[in-house]
């Protein structure tokens, strides 16, 4: 029996004050004390503590529910915040941002044999993806025996089941009752394009970037059989900042990861592991 578990993370934005950060991360002091180089532990915001717990819960769930599975880590991009938007930065030092990003990914790579990193937005990736390249290179140096790759997009075929991964994809509506519509329409479009081009359509598509989860499944009857495609937009692993509020203006925010279980080439489960944050102060008089 073939059993694969995919651990999906996106939009970690390490280096942001509300981004993914490990409480164990130590950064170098700029000035040596009494001639000795020193390090200091980072301090986590309440949002960062919640994000870190989601990461820990994801590893715990995987260990408990995926015994005997081959485990693959897939990062859909924006592992670092970068310096394009300077609001809410935890550190402006790109090397420090890299170390924060590496530290939060290490626990996942300890249980995974393979890791794939997707190219994402240049605002966070730096010139030609320099930031995520640096993170991937650092992890390759630490885990020399593991298969660690970085690419723009990935199509992964597992026992005939095809999954497409990318950072960019479709957006999710701000209106709750329209939340899954864009995902459904994107899945339907993917099916129609594949049938027109006479090529294989992915069974499952995962994308990120819009910081709001949704999922939709479409079916098309063609040549005597139904063809199906599911599109899922992942939750981010970061909280809102000044720029995020400008774009999305959320009053509540989902932080989360997904674990996908595939058994003998069939999708068994997509497990969302998340927490919900509120972006308002409640005062009762």
C-alpha cells in the first residue's frame, strides 16, 4: 500500500512581527559584550505564539495520524517578509529574516524526506527570488541527504493522482456566501482548458497568496466519463499587518496549514489545522 502525507505551508512571512517565528530562534548581537560574541532569543507577539502552536499542532497531528506514510513538505512561498513593506517588521536584516525562516521550517524537515519550495512575489522574495533561494540553500546545507528543491510551480504525480502547487492563483471573495465561488470557477476553467488542449488535468490544485482559505470542486462530463478537479486556497501562516489591512481589511483572520493524505493514488483527506484571529479590540461598556 502506497501512503503519502503532504504537509502544506504558505505565507510564513518570517521577519514580520506577525509572521511565523520559533521561540527557540537566537539572533547574533551586533556588539560583542566584553569581547565575546553573543546571541539573544527572539520575543514572540501573541499572534506569533498562535502561529507557532499551529505549526506544532500540524507536526503532532501528522505524527499521530500518518504513521507509515512517506512525508513531503511543500512550501507555497513567501517564506520571508523582505523589506518592500517596512510596516510591522520584526527585523530589517535580511540575513536575520532568513535565520528565522530556516528555524521554523527545520521541525517539518526533521520528519519529511523531501521538500519543495515555490517561487512567490518579488516584494517578499527579493530580486529573482533571492530570499527563498537563500532559505532553500541553507536547508540543503543542513539536510544534505534530503531532496530539497525550489521551483516556480510544481506538478506532482503520486500513483497517478496529479496535484499542482503554486503560490499565485485565484483570490477568495471577501463575502462569506461567495467564498468558494472563485475556487469552483478556477477548477472548472482548469478542466475546460485541459479538455480543449487534450492534456491531463490536475486532480487537485493548491495555491496561496490571498490570505483567506477556500475550496471548490468542479466536474465535467466528456467522452462518456466525468472529469473532476478540486482547487484549494490555503490559509497563511502569518497575521495581518498594515499592508494586509489595506488590501483585505479583515475583521477576522484564519491562520493555518493543511495535511493531505493520499493512499494508493486516491485522495483520502485534506486536514485543515488552523486557528482564527480577530483583528479588532472589543470593549464592552
